[in-house]
């Protein structure tokens, strides 16, 4: 917990050097709020009320401001600071990933409403959409597109409606990764959803070789992104958020991906196996 706060506080000072305040009357600093938001995801607790109750009981000596803090106030502070989550995460990528030669791209569906609830409860989720999964089973929700390295570190991600084609997001994801052109010949692994002759040619012009294989011929390296999604869904509850709007969902996804990245980084600092994130906070 202390390591997480020190890392967050140092990085936040660089991102906000003028120490601009995002709450006039506050019992917690911005760095403390961001640390608690990440710690909430690392603990796998979706409810702010339950999380703050645990913090008051076990961590009030580290964060005195949590005593008497209402969940709605904490939620409002996190929303105001959401724009710092991604820059904080990207500050770690250079040390975790460096300049990767091999990248992996994939997507996963996130249901936001049960199909029977769509007509009555779709307000706030206007950007979601329908997508067919597992034969005739349909999902109403969003799709998380992700590019990661071979050591399962998320590099860039985007959220779209569930019916958005995977192949359309590849170049945007690579642009978001902010990779230096011409220094490293890269290879991008994806499944058959990314098979496109036009995309293959455009990526080749940028020095990136697109490799798409079926499940039977899929290399072991390709499975690393599936392990990444499994961690995010299993340990961080990526598919079971309590968000009531798309904005709320986007904030929770950003917090989960950032918390996951910080967990990998803390394990590396402590000389522990990188993937054993939940053991840090057990």
C-alpha cells in the first residue's frame, strides 16, 4: 500500500506540477484518492461503500481522510481525476516493456445489461451495441480492444460498441501505443478476426508484420493476451462492474487496467513473480 502511494504520488507530481486542486474542500489529497481508486481495484471490491468501510477499519492510520468519507464524495473525486489514470499507467511502460519487438492484439466482450433489461434500462449506455457470441447467444454491451506485450503488459486499449469490427481498431491501437517508427521490426499477432489484406499491406509499410492464425496453429506467444484478459476478468472483475453509465464503465476499466499495470510493476520492484498480483494485497 505504501509502495503504491509513493509511486502514484511521485508520478502525479510530474503530471500536475502546479499542484492544481480538483476539490476545494478535501480531506484526501489527489494522490491519495488515486491510490485508493487503484487499491480498490487491486482488492477486487466493486462497491465504494464496502471498500471505504474496509479502509476505515484497516487503513485509517495511513489515510485519515477516509474516516467519515461518503461513497458519493469519493466517486466524484475519482471522476474528476480520471484523466490522470492513463498517463500514470503509461509512465510505467518504458520500464516494464521497453521497445517491444512482438505485440499481441485481441478484444473481449463486456456485457453491460441483460438482454431482457435493454428496453427498460438502456439510458446511459447509448454507445453500447449488440454482438453475437457462443452461437445464438447475444450480448448487449461494449468491446474492449487491447494491445499487449509478450509479458502481458497492456500497452494501449480502446472501448467501442460490442458490434464494432476488430480489424477497424488495429491502427488506432498501434497509434495509441506511441511506438517509435523504424527502430524495431515488429510482429503483431492476432486471431482470424484481424485477417485483412489491406490492413496487412498498410502495416507492412510501417515495418509491422501481421500474423493471423487459427486456433489449431496459434503460437504460444499469442496466448499471453488471453492470460491478461483472464487476470483482468478474474482478479479485477472486468466483466462484472457496477457501472450505470458508459462514462462510469470507462472510468472503471481505466482504473482496472492501471491497477493491473501497477501490480505488475510493484512485483518487479520487489523481485516477485510478475503475475502474482493478488498475493500483494491478500
